């Protein structure tokens, strides 16, 4: 791989092929490729366009609830309201094959001219997935937030404890469909505690939708009493456009002002990375001797990866990690 300087400046201009190539670099979890990722992030930080970090919206929910369609509709509506924004969509694909942007674009039914560079799609295989995201989702999100004003991550349809997105996104949105009987399950899973925003999609089916709305509202009042001012509940139809403006209005106002605990997020994700690359023995080593608190500042996440690689090797000479 040649010096990525040109790639970076083209990516910052919205050139899709360059963005895709950079993302591929960030999908590689190995410590030995961390140096190049660090170079990329550092040059992004030095550039005016890349210095500002975009926000990350996590879209999760039951399979088939309309996450992709809603993501597409929201992206279009947000761009209509904020023409200067760039939006990157990262969809975690349950299928094991990695597909290009076109296929996802089709799936979301987003009708955007090919030369439109304010909207970018990427799908990521959920092979070796963890809680609805792929093991590389976090790494990729760190690149994408430098390239886009908003990154929307659509997770694989969630099950009982697949709420990993909460540790990556600034705001998590749970998409349900009317009368799916999801509510009871979510109560059990404790998943209702997580999302900042609840959406009942497919509200073109009016009667069922209304019933689900009230059911969810009373569940929330029960599980999260007194939470009404902070929990946001929307009814949408991604296909007819109903409620999309209200949801977009809320997101466009609230996303830019959310603050995040970056250090905590990086530390948690570093431990995740250690575990996925070096397994339990790596994790034990890390937990016994966490020397990384200082290192895992934003820019030095990759240095910490490089350092851990040799740290691990020194402790497990005859048991090298998969990296
Ligand atoms: N009636 C109606 N159908 C919808 C709506 N939103 C999505 N759909 C349809 O529901 C089906 C699933 O939509 P997707 O957007 O693929 O749902 P998803 O949650 O992304 O699905 P997975 O990623 O496969 O879990 C498609 O046939 C959509 O056309 C809606 O608001 N109303
Ligand atoms: Mg989908």
C-alpha cells in the first residue's frame, strides 16, 4: 500500500472509491497493520475537514422491522434539511459475503444519483459478529466519523443480548414493527434500558401501530419510570414517509450536541479488540497489567495495539496470537 495521502484527500472530497479503500484498511483488525491506520487518522486530524468528528447513530431492531428502509429515508430527509452534510451508512450484513455499495443502496431503496457524493453506503459482513455488529465495526467507525458529518450504523437484527451498538454509537435507535410481540421479549432482555430513541415503523398499518405504540409506552413507563422526558418515541412509515420529518428534526437537533465519554469508549473497545485478536489469554494479560490507560487516548489507540502485540508475544513466546 502506497502512502495514503492522496487517498485521504480524495476521500475527504467524497470520492467513493477512495473511501471504500480506506475502510478496507480499517477492516483489518491486525496489530501489524495498525501503523498505517494511525497514519490515516493522524493526517485526517491534521486536515481541516477531517478534524471535526461526525456523530454516530446506531439503528438496531428486530429483523425486517424496516431498519434499512428507514435508514435510507432518514438519510435523504436529513440531507434535504442539511445540504452541507455528508452521511455515511454502514450496514452490518448478516450474510457472510461482503457486498458492495450498490446492493445495499438497492435494499434501502434509496434513489440517489451515482455521482451524488453526500451519501455513501458500505456493508460489512457480520461474520464473527458480536452483539449485532462486526468485530471491525468500531475500527471502521473511527475512520468514518472523520469523513462524514453523520455515520449511521445499521446492526443485524437484534436478539436477546445484542446491544453492542450502544458502546459505539452516540445515539441508539431501536426500530420495532407493530404487533410483532417484540415488546415483551425486549422487557425480558433488559434491552429497553438501552435505546435513546424508540421507533415504531410501518405505521401505515394504523390500527396495529396505535396498539403497539400504547403497549410500548406503558412498558416504558413501567421499566423506566419517570423517563418520559428523556425517552423519545416516534411512529414512522419508512415507505410512505409518515413521521420521517419529525424523526429527522429530532436527530438533526440532538445529534450535534451529544457529548461522549471518548476515553471510556476507547478503553472498552480496546479490551474487545484484545479479546477478539488474542483470546482469553490476551484478555487476562491485559486485565492483569493494564498499562494502556494513557496510551489509549484517541490518537494512540493504534500505538496501543502495536504495543500490545509485542507485549503479548513477550509473555507467550510459544503461543503467538492469530495476528
Ligand atoms: N408497510 C411498510 N413496509 C415497510 C416499511 N418499512 C419497510 N417496509 C418493508 O419491510 C420489509 C423489510 O424492510 P427492511 O428495510 O429491509 O427491514 P430491515 O429491518 O432492514 O430488515 P433486515 O435488515 O433484514 O433485518 C421490506 O419489504 C420493506 O419494503 C413501512 O414503513 N411500511
Ligand atoms: Mg436491513
